[in-house]
């Protein structure tokens, strides 16, 4: 069957290019993160906390563009591994504050070379990746405005 409608070809879809690239990016990260004992979603949460410690679950969730309910089990696992602590806010006990432990802060030093490894795996120059990231962030802002 020949379809003259190129707009429905899989390889012409931006969504598929983004999805398949995301899958491959996660595969590249996997062995790097296994070496430091994290999954990719855990790594994202840890990066948020390495950037700014003492955030609420809601703030972390907002930064990761996810819902707090799906973030809580991940944070519980990181707490069980001794990387962070979760405590109820003194001002509002419905709010949970997340803070890194000394072990969690120290893990940052073990992760410090991961971005350079990703740069190498990309086969691109830093300037190219920065332009791509800026374009993707613009796309994300536009899509957020349409939902």
C-alpha cells in the first residue's frame, strides 16, 4: 500500500524523533548511573537536590515536571539508601521537606564526570548541544502553553 500522506510516516514525526532519542539517551546513561547506584529518574531528583537542597516534594516535582504522587516512592527509595531524608514541615505537616544526607551530597562527586561522558557519546560539540537544548526548551514552553 502506497500512502502519499508523508505527514503520517513514522520517521517524519517529531514526537518519534524525541521519544526514540530519549530512549537511547537513557540507555547511554544506564551504565554510568549503575556505577553510582542510581536509576535515571533517581539521578534527575538528585540533580535537583544537588542544585538546591531542602526543597519540598512539591518543588522537586515541579522542577521535574512530574506529579508528587509518582515522585514519593522514588524519594522513599533514595531515603532507604541513605541519600536523603524526608521530614514534615514544622509550618504545615502536609508538606514534606527533602534534604540530602552527607552520603547524598558526597554522591555528587561521583557523578561529576557523567555530563562529559554524555557529551562524548553524543558525537556533537558542546555548542551544538547547547543550541539543541535551547530549541527543546522553547518547544517545551510552547507545548506547556498549549495544554
